[in-house]
């Protein structure tokens, strides 16, 4: 199997980061982000382990690619944080709803079709 060149690895990280930005902007499922983030991390690990990683001759093309990756990351991070806050808010609302249901109907009662039945004696 051919080992990818250092330049190919950097370009793959850039491409993966661009794809991540697109997904986050579309407000895609966070599970999709995770698969891309895992792929991206594997590429970064391959860069770190690459034998040519310390070669100073690659600095001329590496610097602009790294700058482009950083710029994309600066766009991705706030969007991800914003969506994370939205998910946290949904979880809070679900917990409040569950707590209200338990208080109203009792922890063991089951609501039929989303309705509550009052028992009057």
C-alpha cells in the first residue's frame, strides 16, 4: 500500500475541515460531525507520525495550508458550540417536561396518548 505524502495528508485535513464546516453550517446531525472529526484526527496523527514531518523544506507549502485549516476551524468552532447549546437546551426542556409529568401523574403513572386523566372521587 502506498504511503500518502505529507502534502496529500495536509490537503486531506484541509478537505475534511471544509467538509466539516459545510456539515455544521447545514446543521447536520452531530454524529456526522463525529465521523468527520475521527477521520480528521487520524489524518493529523498520520501527519505527526510521518517521517518527513520535520523537514524544513516543506515549510513553504505547509504554512498556507495550515493557515487555511486554522481559518476554517475558527469558523467551525463557534457554529458547533452554538448547536451544542441548542442540544443542551432541548435536553433541559425534556428533563423539565419529564419532571412535570412525574409530579402531576406520579412516577409510576403512564400518560395515555399524551393526555392526563384526573380522578375525581
